[in-house]
C-alpha cells in the first residue's frame, strides 16, 4: 500500500457533492400502474464483461456481478471513497442479485481506514422480534418446526439490517450522500439489465416457491415464468423504493410506509389460493428499535499478520482465525511447514483444523454474552486442540468440542460430539480498495436464495429468512446451545468478510457466500494466498474442501480426483458438490492492486482496477512480498 497516497476521507454526516452520475429519473409512473419485469421500454443497460482478474493502481473492486463492479468503478473514478463505492455496489447487487441480497436482508461490513490505521465493523444482522423465545421455532410438543416450511414463511423474517448498514457506513466513513449512491442502481432497475444464465438458474430453481406468493411471482416471474437468458429484467418497484429512501432516508424502512408494509406482509403473508404459511411476529416496534452498531473486528494473528474479521453474532472471524491458528499448531507438532506439504497432506490438515474449529463454533459461538473469543483465538488453545491431530488419519467425526478455559495443559477435547445444523447457500460479497488505501470487505445476504420468498408488496424486494439460522432446538440435549432463538436476538452467522494487515497495512480483503461453507472457503483462500504462495485468482479458483465436522464437502471434482482418493484412504468421507461459494478478493502486492474473482464458479466474477497496469509487478503471494 506504500505507493498509494493516503489522505483523510473521513467526513461526518456523509456530506459530499451531490453530482448525478446519471440523469435523474423524474419520469417514473407509480409502480402499481406499470408491469414489472420484461417488456418493452428503454433499452436494457448492456451487460459489461465479467473479467476475473485485474491488476493496477488507483483503486479496485471485485464481486460476482459486472454491473455492480462497473458502478463501483464509477464511484471511485468520480472521487468517492471505498465506503461510497461499496454502498453503491451493494445497492446494484440488490437489483442484479435480488435473490442473494437487498434491502430486505442483512450483512456485515468491515472497513479499514488507511489514515488512522483503524479497522471497524458494522453489524447489520437481521434481528428476531421481541416476542421470540427459545421455543419459537418448535411445535407445541418441543419438536423443531419443519425446516422447509419455515424457510418460506413470515416466521423466518428478521428485521432487515442492510438499509441501516448503508446509512451508518456513510455517516461514519463515507463522503457521499445515500441518494446519490443509489442512483446507478435505481436507473438499472428502471432501464433493466440483461438476464444471464446465473440469474435465470436462480429464478428457475425458486420458481415454485415464488409462486406461493403472488407478489413475488408478479415481480420476479414476469409472464409467469423465469426470464430467458438475454431478456431484459426490470424492477420499477425497486427503482421507486431506492428513489423514496434516497429522498426521505432509510427511516422509511424502519418507521415509515415501507416499515408498515413489511410488518403487514410478514404477519399476514399474501399467498396463492390454497397455500398457507407460518405467519411472522415482527412488529412496528421491532423495526423501530433496530440499530446497526459499529464494533471492533475480531483479530487473529497469523505468522505476524493481523487477520481482521466479523465478531459475534458471526462465527466467521472466530472460526477462520481458529483454523489458521490450528494449521500453525500442526506445524509445531509435526515439524513440517504448510507451504511444503503435498496437496493431499495440506487438505488433510485443513480438514482437521476446520472440523475442530466447527466443533467449538457450534458449542460456544452465538449472540450470547461471554463468548470466549480471545481464548478460542489463542495460540495456547490451538496447541491444546492440536493434540487430537493425527497427520496420517482423519479424526473420527464429529470431533468433540474443547474447553477454551485458559488452562491448556490437559484437555484437547472431550467435551462432547455434536452434529452440524443446516444452513443456507446464498449471499454475496464485494471488496473495494480506494486510491487512499481504505478497504471495504462486505458480505450481505437474505439467507437462502430467494430469502423467505416474500416480496414487500409494491416495493420490489424480497424479505430475508435469516431466522432459520437459529438452531430450532438444542443441537444436543443437555449441552448449552448459544444459537437458540430469543427476544431481539440475532441468529449466528458464518459470513466472514476479512481484511488482512501486515504491520498495519492492508495486504488482502476476501469473502464469499455459501452458508457455513463460507468459513472454510475464506480460510482456504487465505491459506492458499498467504501460505501456499498461489496468486489470488488461483487461490480463489482452487477446488474447495469444506469440512464442517459432521460433513465434508468437496467441489470441482476434487472428491474423485487422485487427491480426493488419498483423502478417502485416510478416513475422510467426501461428498461431491458442484460448487462451493462464489468468492472474490483484492490483494495489495508492493503497492499494486490485484483484484480477483471466480473463474468458473457462478459463471465467473468481476474484477476491476482504476488504472490497469501494463504488466504485473514481481512479488506475488505472501512469500515474495517485500523481499
Ligand atoms: N445466512 C448465512 C449466514 O449468515 C449466509 C447464507 C449464505 O451464504 O448462503 O451465515
């Protein structure tokens, strides 16, 4: 980061030039008079190229979607900072990735401010209603409600956190007004974007669920079916909502007309004839009470680097940090180094470290007081847990949880063996580095693809089903479970937006969707880039192994490859998955920015830099940096 000029961009109140990036819409008819979705009208904004890697200077962005990446670049080029660009990109993703994120969801925003050297997080997680108790997701007899039925229901909807996250981010760290930053997304929603295979697949796979809710079918299944690749998809209702909150503020979603519409719909969802779903319990008071606090990140040490992530209610920062700690502890036990291991050895170690971290996560981490974060991230605890490790054989699953009690001489893990709770598979992630060296790592979600399936009538966005991230019943009878539902409680998350610092200077930001696999994907990318000396784009592209204690998934043919067979011979039970996650990141290598995204998964991602380099500098990966 040394070559990036640093100067302050921290202004209070988000005051900035309100320069229009695009012509103000002004012409909008009320939403209810216009058909949403496909149809004639202004030409769609053509789909920009994806491009999974970009190298250069002056600022960089990466994410899954080329429209959002281009919007981020426009904000950076026009003088906005990383926070401004991140908010504009997130709003754009709400248009092009409406099944993964949007105004009806939540997320975690990690921000590194270059001049002060400080890193902050914003907790924009969805929150349960005040009426929730530990048995709210059970039937009268103490059994868990059916998961699939809870997913598509009002009961699973938490108070959205995304709108307030954007406003808090801009108030504390931004330089532009929300209204101005929403305009590119508003215009895209109005003019329309070109449907790609990824969007069509997501719509098609949810079509049946969307038909349960006529408003969702109206907005997202124009003409009654999923749009074809190449069709123009418009969402004028969402464009109007962006216009409304641009003019009147995000308070509209917490206390205004949109808040009232959310509460009405959640408590009494409008369904297709003959369909009944669980009603929700959110009240106007729950929405009005929502806050998105600015918090310290989790801080894990890895070979002298600081790995900064999201703390409780996410388990991401803790579990990623613990996996890194365990890999180093295994080195000390075996006298071998991660960078020298064969692929099979490396993935065996990684699987054991991940399973161990998940055992502790499920036992200790949730939105409860007293989570032993410091102990879970300590070297002493990792050394104790590493006593279970066998370099030749997989530990028998599930691995027991340990005792992060400060006394690391006795008990590597006899605490009990627990299964793995179910979790969704959607969400999206974006990264921004600006010309001043400020960094944003932001993961946002509506939980499952398509969230609850409920669209707020007339406002064009889906509501989350984040409350299904709670454990419906205790994971193991008699063992305390930190992730049971409770009043105004936030369900535990796995989202892991991460920023890595070397002597206070950012060297990497990364993140991904993928439910609980987020933790293993982010840890694997960090290890690939920092320890195994892969280029970032290759660290992202590498086949993924997601060992979550009770289950072990592998993607891109890894399970049946030679390496996969070696793992099986050591006692691993690999389950083949087509893809795990859809990651992106930005590395800083001797002042050069390297933005990277997926090459294959999710049909590839989008990376951009402000000033492309004519050629790549020397010094890729951690081991070459600075040398
Ligand atoms: N709800 C999940 C979490 O917070 C994210 C969902 C996903 O990535 O699919 O961990």
